[in-house]
C-alpha cells in the first residue's frame, strides 16, 4: 500500500511569466484526509456565493466562482486556507526556473534533448527532492504523485508522462503517476495555492505595510509552508543553470 501522496501544480509556463514553477505538497493519506475536511468546511462558508473549488488567481481577482466575494472576504478566505496548511504536517516540494535566464543560458543540445522546456527540469528537480525527502523522512517509501490537469497545457502534461516513463530510476521514488482535476481533488487546490504564491512572491519581492489588500500575497506563503518550511526545493537562475548543465554533461544527473 502506498502511504505517501504528493500533489503538484504549475505556474508561469506561458512565455510571458518571469518564472516557471512546479510546486505542491507531500503528506500521508491521514494528513490529507484531515486537510480536505477542513478545506471543504472553509469553502462551504462561501457556498451561498457560488464558491465550490478554490483557485488562487480567481480568488484574488474576484472572478469566476469568486465574483460574489468582496475584497475583504476573498483575502479572508486565502488567509484561512493558509492557516489550514500551516497547522498540518504537509511538506512543500517545489522547483522554479527564471524563464529569461533559461532562454539565455540553456543552449546545450544534449541538455535540451533531455529537458526541452523549463517545466521538464522542474519535474526532474521535484522528483529528486521527493527522493531525498522520502529517504530521510519516510524510510524510502514510494510517493504517488498527481498533477493538476490543465487542458490548455495538455501537450506539456503529456510530455511529463513521456519523461516519467522513460526514466527507470523514477520507479524507485514514485508510484503510478496520475493527472486530476482540482474541482475533484482538494490536495490539487492546495498545490495551486502554493505554486501561485511562489510565483507571486518572485514578482513582488518587497511589500509595504501588511494590509487586507496584500495579506494574500505575503502571509499566505509564509503560513502555507510554516509546518515544515520550504527547504525541499530550489530555483535555477543563469548561474545555477550553467552549473547544472555542466554537471549533467559529466554525470547525467542534475544534482
């Protein structure tokens, strides 16, 4: 029986974004059951306004299901959900690439054959991080990963599946890979939460005095990663990319 489940979502894989992010959480099934119960209870408070599935972009912009919420309640919901993550034993797993640095630094043909897009490197990095975390914290238990299915990025999702099947060593770390819909899966909504916040944290490196207007983009990430921290992950700027390419050419590994 697989006891560990990880859920991931991406942010910024369009060419206009500053960074590409793949992020989410890993936890035991028991922890996910507890998170889901509290998460759904919090969303239910706003069900009379049409809220069913949490989506950070829509909540901040007060669009879609969140059109019926004013600024106060949209920020209050973000903060309350961040507290749920703060209070449960979920480990954030994440990887990011600065898109303009990728374009400038990644020219090696062999590296690009293995990692055609920043998302491919993020996926490899995330698996490496899961491997290290499971070895240290869960006696090497296999992790079952699920990724948010995005119809507009179907080709990229298919590519993740192709890469997954091509790398034998993944089978020592991961159970069967799956793709799911956030509307049917609360843990994927938590992945959307943290992936979006990492993206926005990069775009907004400094903040003014904390207010209800900016609370969702400051305390949200801090709370959402407070239980175990953000040490299981990292980012690639130009220097890191060049070092990674050199390491890959010598060893076949990015770490």
